[in-house]
C-alpha cells in the first residue's frame, strides 16, 4: 500500500460535472476528469484491506488495491496491464458502471469510499493516450472457427479473449455497428461512441471479423451458422421490453424507451435511421414510466431535445436517502440515487401506478394515475391525471426475443425465458452452442456482461482444445 495514512489525511474527491445549463445543449460527455496529481492522491486513500471487499463487489473481480498502489507510485503502464487482466473494456465500465465496488469499499462505512471508478477510468484513458494499449494478435492459430451472435459487451469480451487464444472469430451483428446497448441504448453524453470504435479497431487487428447487418434467425438461418462453425456463442442480450398492458396503450405518442433512445444515438453518429418514424420530445410534456438507468437516459435525452417538462413515475416507494450501513454493507444498498439527468430538470414521483392512457383523436394527452401502498395496492381517493404528449416506457426487459434464432435453434429456456446455461461451462442444451450475458442471466450491468463473456470464452476454449489458459 502506497500511503499508510492516506485515508486519514486525504479527503475523498471525485469527478465533477460541467454546469447543467451548458451540457444540455449538446450530446458530448460532460464529466471533468481529475488531474494526475489528484488521481494519485485518491489512489493513496486505498487502505489495502486485509479482506478487500471491493474485489467481491466488482463482478469482474478487478484487483483494485493493486492498481491503486501502482497509480499512487506513478506506474501507470503496469496499472493498465493489471486492470486489463480482469476487464477487457475499463473505459466502458469507468463511465457507465454504477460502481458496486465503491459500495463494498470499507471506507464506505463512513460514506467516503475510494473513488475506484474514477481511478479506473483515469488509468485506461491515460493508457490509450500514451500508447500502452495495442493489438495483441495470437502467436499461433488453432484452426477453430467460432461464431458470436451479438456485439454487446458480452459478445465483444468473448470475441477478444478467443481471438487472442488463436481462434478464428466471427461476430454477427444485426445493426450497422458494434456495441449493442453500449452504442444504441446508452446516450452519447454518458459514453461517446468513438470509444467503442477504438476497441473494434483493436479487435479487428487481433483477427476478429465483424459481420454487420446480419440478423441471425432472419437474414441468416441459425442452423446454417451452427453448421459452419466449431462453436457458437449466443450473446444477443435481453431485448424484449416489459410492456404496460392498460387501456390506451396503442395511442400515438406511447413508445418503448428502446425505440426512443437508439434514434437519438443514430442522429448523433449520423447513422442512417431507415424508415423509422421520428420520436422526439421537442416542445412536449414527457412522462417516463420506470425509475432505473434507462428512465434516467430518457430524461437526459428529452431535456436535450427541448421537452417542455419531464416527469418520471416509479411504482416503488421512494427509497431512503441513506442506507443502514450495518445491515447492507458490503452489498449493493437500496437508497435514493439521483443521476446527472435528474439534475438537469425532471420531476420524480414515487409509489404511482398508471391505470389508463388518455387521448384525443388517437394521440396521447394524459395519464390516469393512482397512488399505491407498500403492497402495490391502490389507495382509494388518490387518483389524478397527468398531462403527457409523449410517454416513454422504461420498465426494464423481461427476456431475450424468442422469435427467430432462439425458436429456430430450440435451445432450452429457464423459468424467466432466458437461454438456459450454468456459469461453469456456459453451455446450452445443444451441442457446441454456448450463451453469455443478458441472454443468459437477464437484464443486468455492462460489467456483468463483460465477466460472462470472458468466462464463456474460457469455457469454449476448453471445449475446443481440451485445456485453456484463459482466465475465469
């Protein structure tokens, strides 16, 4: 550990945001990085605990105390090597991960955890800037050909690991570019897409072949894909959104969040949007139903498009401002979380259920709502109407889309409709077909997808070669 008394002498300092009045005028990232000296000071706060709970808090088990010490000592190149030994894409997680590692930090007992996410992002950004990150093509090829369906974080992580092991990797992506929800779901103001392009270029130099605009199960028969490869990894995500089956659902102006967000991301990147009808919040009263990250992204995008007002409804009760540390730490706590988008101009209302969508001439005009108790039961006499010109459904995802590839293959599904496989071998019910990420575990975090992609890669390498040097 670099500075034994660092946590006693140095206050927690984290990245700040550019003013809301400025940042809502564009779609660029607005987080202000810490200086090199400030980052080293923050790394010095790490106590190198005897039991580093941050390891378990982090789904990819980053060796956090190790690279904190390396940053404190100024050895940024070795810090980058250490960081990449467990995480293929720390520039993604350093921007959009909710940082369960910080919740697990021992210093979080005093509400001043080490700024792990900020340090992680600083390491990888500096590594790119100084040329520490280069393609790592394999020394030899195995002659094995592997197909990966989906280029989200799980598919990308699996592809990079297996390419470096010497396999011939082919990634099939139905959209025009790689990234999955990283590209089409997460707004550019949270993560700019050149970060994905940079990694794709690295992976192409390592031997990965990307096939864009190929929808397996629609454009390309799934059986043909399986027959043409030695192994297949299904990493297509959990794209089926949770719907709201109430009267008025079919009115114009009611959309799923994942119909709304990708359109704006395509506008920013000047990608052809095709024949889609534009969904815009400009000059409208917007209601976002759902209180998670996707709902927050809808808020930030609506504000930037020029919404007159934005209201976010959550059926759950308002969480406490602070968790009870002694009953939750080191686990991820339930507490009120306010995102940068909330700070940009949104009203939040909790314990509200939407009963009906009201409209005129086939277009949404208002929501009929009611307040609910802790058991989700309606409270009599609490009904109210809420003006709405645009309603965005951001209530999560229930499973992968079954139509097409999954039905054609006939792989077994678990009780929640996900492709069934365990976390030891990641193998589906069919020979030589594996699965990882949200398609296997259901809607989850980017960091969990990276972990599963890495572990599935190890399982496939072992399946094909009889042994493997890839890490779990």
